[in-house]
């Protein structure tokens, strides 16, 4: 230390916010030599009596240290001088805080005395910051990302739903439908129409593989029926397969195909080619087909004959034809007329319909 007392500096530190002058501290304060081995820019105190700065009453002001230098110092108060000081966390040295509240002297102390310690501290702080950045946010935790297996499972259930409900694929592109799926799983993205078609073809291939294993080396009977759907642009030819186990205890019923009939004329040759194409795709030889069941249409009868397969008229179709023929008998006409009249009255009057239900 230079050994020179500076009364003016001590008086400056003794001034408080209430306008009162504290006891003279000039004997305790010494000015540092800028070229001394001690801190070159700090005004140091030789007193060891300090207390927390929070214990000293002072006007309300923001006390949160804004400079990063306060990571290496803690605030205190010199009791004798009633002046704020900064105590170094590394060496315990106390440095006065200027009235301007600048931290230049504190920074100089760190750079000249504790450069290595500061660098280590900054490295640890950087690592901790990186760790905090890696931690997921609360909203990210609750918004779980969907896994590959879970997405594939939802995709499969979606295409099965569309197929069984006979819904058009563009339904999945409706905003309300996408919102429904997001409410079930926020991370799920609805597949495009092109992707849905690929998924459906993949599902059909899997079903075909199962059908091949089920019908392997078994004699089967097929049913053939031509029908139209309101959602389809053409007629469809449904082909199902039926087989029994070796001990007749297991009955197997599978859908072999649902082939589109886009041609204008549905001849027996066209139906025959569709059947053979389906059997070939599944690896079922024509010789393994024992019977062909269909309605009484002449096209179906001729198709079975051309294939060399025994034809059986569908029992359910025969019953349907029998009921239709019975309703046309004269003895039924009078009863049907009365029934139709009652139904018509009920449909036109809500009051009568309610009375009828009661």
C-alpha cells in the first residue's frame, strides 16, 4: 500500500442517502498504487468487520446485480465506514464499490489475480447452459412425438375404417377430420391420398398372404356375385372362398377378390377371366375349386359351365325369389293393399306413428 491517507475519499464513502455524515473512516482507507502487487485499480479496506448489505437500511432501488462480475463477488458492508464493499469469492479480499457503482475495479482484480479461476468458471457455466438447452420444454414433454410403430398402427386402422365404411379417401383431407385425429394424438399427421392408396395395397397383399396359407392344399367352393355400390364408379364382382378342415370342425370363409367390372357388357367370358385372374393371383388351381355358387343369372350358369365347375344356385337367392313370387299371388294382393295403406298413413302423421309405437 502507498501509506497515504485520503480523507476526501473516506468522506465520500461515508455519505448516506439521508443526508447524514457517518463517522470519519479516513484512518482505515488507503489508496492502492497502480503498479503495486495488490489490486491495481481497487480501493481496499483493511477492516475485517463486514455485514450483509441487505442488513443496512437504504432507499428502495433495484439491488439485483446486472454485471456478470457478481458471479465472483458478494456484496457486504463495512460496519465502521458504513460503506458497501465487494468480497472476492476466490481470495476473500474486500474492495470498495464506487458511488458510480461501476465494476471496473472488480474486473481488474479478477483479470490480474484470478484469470485461471474465471476461465474455469466460465467453462462450467457454458456446460451447464448447454445442459439446460438440451432439457425438453414442458410443452414438448406433454406433446409426445409419435413413434414409427404407433404411426403405422394408426395408419392401418385408418385405412381399415375407410374400407369398411366405404368412405372416399378425400375424407381424410377434410380439416375437421384432421382436427379429430390431432385431438387423439397431436403429433399424428394424416397421410395423403397417394400414401393411403399405397397403404391399402400393402394391406391387400397381407390379406392375400393369409388367404394363401388358409386355402393351401384344400378343396374350396367359391361364391360369385355382381353388385354395384353408390360410392363406386363401376360394378364390382365379389368372389369369396369357403373351405372345411380335414375333420370338418373348422370352417374357413375368406374374401378372395372384389374385381371391378369397368366394361359395358358383362359377359360370361369377362366374368370367367376375372375369376381365373383372382385364383391365379392367390395360387389356387382351378382343379381345387369344387363348386361355384351364384344367383340364377344365365351369365353365371354359363361361366361355371365354361370353367368346368359344378354350379349351385344360391339358396338365399332362391328364398328371395320365392317370397317375391308369393307376394304377387292374388290371395296376397288384398292384404298387401291394406298394409301399404296403413304404412302410408303412419308415415304422413307423426301423431299416428307415436300412437302405433305405444
